[in-house]
C-alpha cells in the first residue's frame, strides 16, 4: 500500500507529466503537491479523531472521483486566491488527488469507493495512532520502489523534453550556393 512518501512521489511525477515544469523549483509548490497527493487520506485523520480508528472511514468518499473533482476545484481556488501558488490549474489539482485514488486502487488489494455515492467500500480492521505512525515510519521502505520508479520517470521525462527542445535551440549552419 502506498504511504505518504509513495503518494508524494506519484504526485510529483503527475505534476511533471501534466505541466512540463519542475515541481522542485518553488518550495511552496512542492509542499502543495505533496499535500494534494495525500489529501484523500484525510479520512484516516478524521477516523482517528472521532473513532480512535484510522480505518473507520478509510477508502470511503475521499477516495472517489466526486471528491477529486470537488476538492480539486476548492484547492485550486484556494491556491490561486489565498496562497499565491502559480502553475496550479483545476485540471492539475484534480489529477493530483486522483493519482492517490488510482494508486490505492491499483497497488493494493482493497477496493476504493471510486464511484461514490453509487458504491462505498470501507477499510477493515482497527488502526490506532501507534499503528498509523509505525506504518508511516517503519513500513515506508515499501514506498522505495514507488519513489525509485517515479524518480526514473521524472528523469526520463526531463531528458525527453531536453532532447525535443535541443534541436531547435542549436544554431543552424549557413547555406552556401556552390555551383
């Protein structure tokens, strides 16, 4: 299961792919991407606060297409209006949130409520504060593969961009009319 580090890496490659810009140029943008890529797991925090169980509401409405589109709009509006973060569009905000949902759907055995409210799936079991913190700190090595793959992907994307721009930026040899 992707943890915060893995979701952040997936968010970074989603940003790099969707914008053609580097997520690492501005620290505010980097933090914003990390928060958006992990936003659907706010249900874990809500479960811990109200039920002392991080799985109480996990993978429900916050792991849906409706949440990605709605929260994407609200976050886009807030980023532009109050935070002054440039380079974040509505489409990109929704894609960053959706990258989390798709990663959970594809990289785990549990279902997500992608088409909520038409379908609802909840995580099973109990996960208290210590379980969540332990998981994030000591089981993050599983995210190493996700981070490695995303890092290679970002390097390949940048090399492809450099290669596509390079021929246009090189000086052209002058034509000579020799007859």
